[in-house]
């Protein structure tokens, strides 16, 4: 039976490494926050952001190099503990094989995003997705024997300072593009190392898998916090075209990125590792894009 634990969030200095904790085999999960339904995740966190007593703003620099050089993250580091203490319940799945889609690109086919994700092993975090007495960790634990795995989250090393990818912030009030939200998406192991899959030019590697994910389309008249997608680093201005519906949309054959409301990767990383978040590569949209 899973033990319920309230995890305190601290701002104490830490020398957290840029990788997951030591990995050992055992399946299970841990509730670390009071439960809210999965559909409330973006709204709950965005409401927390809007109600925060801390300032939430974008740096005036158009293109950031890393957070140590250009503070381009819309959610300041000082706000993260407050957000992490107010977001919905999550499960931490320990020492499991899972799909990591956070920096993936996806093919849209009949209103569903099919994303080329990485197969990882270790600790990851997800909304509980509870049903019939099971949660996301239970479902994923049964995957290896049944030909599937679940998409959950851990921080991709490629977006940490020194990596070759960054989080691009699509500005709220302007961005109207579409992106895949892959937390809880199901992935089928028959696609691992597939020589061909529609929409992808190259074969899948031994550590890659296709996951099916729902699509979110940004509403420029909605919350002003925007969303984040992964792209190349150093920052490329042209990549912000992916924040526009003319480039990313729900039409069959379109390629869209995986994304999440601004600040979510940082909050989930804080909750997963129970330590300060390492410096991330973050790119902020220049004026007029």
C-alpha cells in the first residue's frame, strides 16, 4: 500500500546534480500533495501563479543564453517553492521504465499527436490518473509484461545549462499555436526501434518509442503566462514560429512540439527531486514574434 507523505519544499542551498537520484528496482508511488483532478493541472498552477505575491515578469532580453546569464524564465526562481506547495497531487514512480516526451516532436494524425519519445529508467513524476484502485505508477509497472509504457516526467539533461536544447517560452496573450501534452500518454513497445513511422524521416532508435498524446491549442485571450516548448540551443529566433497556429495546429500531417504551461517543468523537477532546480537554458520570444 502506498504511503501518503507531505513533502516540504525548502529554499536551502543545495549542490543537486543534474541527473536523477540513484536508481533501484521497485515499483510504487507516493502522493505528495492533496488530490485534484488531472484536468485541473494547468488551471490550478496558472491560478497559483496569478495569485502569487511574488512578481511574475519576463526579462527585457529577447533571447537568453542561460538563466545564469539572462534571467528569461517567466516564473522566477523565488516563486518555485510557493508554486510547488500549491499545485495538485502528483505521484512519484520509483525505479520504473517510462517514456520521457518533454523534448519531443509529434505528428498530428486525426486530432491526436504521435510523439517520438525517449525510453528512460529511474524516478519520474506524473498526475495520479487514478481509476479502479490503481494509479499511474501501477499502470506503468504492468507495462513491460503487456507491451506498453506510460509517459511521465523527469528533467531532460539536454535543457540543463551546458545542454544543446532550451525551453522556449511562447508568450501568453500572443501565442496561438498547438502543442502536445504527454503526461499520462500511453506508448506501445511495438514501436521501439521501428524502421519507419509516419511523419518521421529517420528510424526510431532502441531507446525511442511512439506515444499518443492529447493536443492543446493556446488561447491568446486566456491566461497571460503562455507555455513552453523545447527547441535548439543556442536560441534561434525562427523557432518561435512554433508558437503560431500557422506553423503548429491540429491539422493532420502537422508537426507540433510537446509543451506545458510556463513554469511547469521547473515545478515538477522541484517536486521530483526535492531540491533546488538546476540552471536551465531558457529562450524568451523577442518583440513582434
